[in-house]
C-alpha cells in the first residue's frame, strides 16, 4: 500500500522555491535537474509554475520574487491552526498565519526556534 503524502499527517508533500529571480531559478533547475516546470491554472484565474516529476507536480517556483530565497518544505498536518498554535507556543516564530488558498487548502509557515522555516498544509478534499 502506498502512503499518500497529501493525506498523511506528518509527511512532506510539497516543496516551493522562493527566489529573488524566479525566472532564472526556473531555468536553473530545469537545466540542472531536468525538471519540467509548467504553468498550472489556479482557481482564481492565475497560474502557478509547478515542478513536474513524471505525471504530477511535486512543488513549485512561485512567480513572485522573494527577499528570503529558500526552499520551503510543506508538511501535511491534520489541523493547520492547531499545529501552528502549538508551534508558536513552543517557541516558533510566525512567518505566515494560517490562511486558505482556494483550490489548494489551508496553510501556514513558521520559523522554528533553531531558525529553519517549514510550512504546514491541509489539502482541500477534491470535489467530485
């Protein structure tokens, strides 16, 4: 039985590269790793550059430049709000508060007490 990273609490399920130059980062990783980065349509009419491995996306390189160039790992959790509150209570710093992303799910980002950032995510259940 294969474990689904988008439904299993505690599993890494997505990576996102925040870059000062998203276009150059996209070209770099396409060349170095052979990734196919495609513009995936979003519910709000925009698109998101998804990193494709095989038939499905494993992450993305957001189009918006960031002053904090890092890879962010998204961990699937059972309750974003609860896990976010627990992390902050345990000494983490809020990077982005829990928020809904239509068509994706609910997510939040923290910086742990050791300086590393990580994101929590609970995916929307696909509509039939």
